[in-house]
C-alpha cells in the first residue's frame, strides 16, 4: 500500500513537471469544486483577464479557459487555477490530497472572494495545509511589483465596507495561494455592462490579475 501511494505521487509529480515544462502553461483553468457554491460565477472574468494579459504583458494564453474538477489529475496541466463563488466549498479527502500535491509541486491557486466564500475557503484550505495560515501579503512582495506596482489592493465592491486585502498561503516560503478578500477582483474583470464598474476600477482589477499571472509564470 505504501509503495502504491509512493508510486502514485511520483507519477503525478512527473506528469505535472513534464507537462508544465513542455507547454509552458499556455492555459488557465477554473476550479470546479463541491459543496454547492457557485464555482461558475463571473463567467466573463477569466476570458477578459486572459485577453488583457495577452495584449499587455505579452502572454500567449489560450483565449477560453477550461473548467477542471478539483479532484482530477487534469489540474496538473495548468500552472494557475482560478476559484470563486458566493457560498459553501467542500474538499473531500481525495480532493485535499490532489490539491496538496498540486500546490506543493509548483501549482498556484487564486481565490477571489465573491462575497460569502470566506469562512468556507479558510476551513477547506486548512485541510490542505493544517499547519499553515493565510497571511496578509506585504506590498513589497513580488506579486504586487510586476509590470504594475500596487501599494494597496484594488477595491472593486464594498461588501462589508472593510478594506480590501491580499492574503496568501506560503509553502516553504513560496506563495502558492493568493486570496483576495473584500476586493472582488474577478468582478472587476467581468464585462463592463454586468457590474457597471468604471473603466478606472476595471483597469486596476485587470492589472492586479496580470501581476498574478506574471508572478506565476516567472516563479
């Protein structure tokens, strides 16, 4: 049983790195999770971010992001996963193991607080990293200082009238999960007519998203 588990992890590890090095991750994916939350929220957000990145930071991302099950080996085909929603999130044991392997093997997860996900994502991420906590990321961190420089998190929607914050989980000193809280970055990426955000607000959100993509590609 131990040998089988070891071989399984080794195969997953090799698949991830062979795929990552070969295609240099020309696709991003949306994480489909269990629990009843609307993982499919903000359908225009990631395509718009991809278009912005391809135009402004010269990535060559596929225009249409894929949806991937959180417990699927397919997540290892993507260096960056996007996750959002308004409600419950649930990771079963297989999903916990899969996401832990992904995040500790070079993968990156962005969680966008679409209002209502906070207590659920904190609970479920604790399953993945029982000894780690979300930490507020200082503004001298590289993720805030790529093509665009940020001294504070973009505030897209008011929610509870609290300041926007960027939290992270660091595994062996490396940022593996970025969580925008009270910011709602992904709403800022959506088509303008959906939320009627100003062009200035949308540009700030897209630039912060581009910084994340650039950080992942360079680290």
